[in-house]
C-alpha cells in the first residue's frame, strides 16, 4: 500500500450505519409504537414476591446454607 493511497473510512462508516438502520427498520414490527407501549406496561407491573427470581434464589441459598449447617452440626 502506498503512502499516497487513502481509505475513506468516514464513507464506509456512514454506509454501514445506513445498512444497519435499514435492517433495523425491516426487522421492526409495523406497529412498533404499540409494541413498545405494551412492553413498557408489562415492565412496570409490580412483581409479586412469589413469582420473582429473587425469592427463588433466596430459597436455593437457604437450602444450601441449611444443608451445610446440618452437616457441620453432625
């Protein structure tokens, strides 16, 4: 490669951005605003303690702790 040869990186970056935007628009649902509203409403629903992953993690951690304690006591 010669030192006189220059690569137009800005043009390539712009072209890549245009391609990515086109792909995103093609993959987006036709009613993307309604889809976004539904996703936001579902995300804002208050979570109950019995259905959350935190409660499940707590139970698993407690089971491990309890088992280790019982083995230590024996």
